[in-house]
């Protein structure tokens, strides 16, 4: 069955960095576009970044451009989100998402940016 397992979240001070990982299984990862979403308390889930199946094209929400990098290693069935210069507004639960016939979500990992 399809599984997406996020890891790498935690508590970090403003200006710090984290790298999120998403381990995928149960589908052909190398044929599948992937996304990272986040949801802050009291807010709607928002798209953070997206990447094509080959990794050749990426897009980002304006608020993270220049700070976050989405990437993937198809040989490891793993999606990444490198987050630098983190801000308190980046605090949220981060979810990876596989663009299958329908969107399939992981369980999420909490990122808290606070001093």
C-alpha cells in the first residue's frame, strides 16, 4: 500500500535550519510528482513547494523562495525539503504529498521556530 513517512521536524531558533525527509513506498516514486504542504494552527493548508518526477522543475510559494529547497533522490524513494533562515511564521505541520490519481498525504511532521 502507499506510504509516505515524514521526518526531520523539531524545534529550531529563528535563523536556523532543518531538513525534512519523506520516505515513499507502495508506488513508482520516480514517475510521481511530489509536493510539500504545511498547515499552521488556525490556518488552511498551503502549498510550500513542488517538484516534477525527474526533479527537473521546481516551484515555491513566494514566502519561502530563496530559503527553502525541494529535492528528491529517486534511487532512495525519498523527497527532501531543506529549510534555511527559518522564521516564526514557518511554524506549522509539514506534509509531503504524492500526486497519484488522487493526492496522497503523509502524517506530517511538526516544525516549530521559536526563541
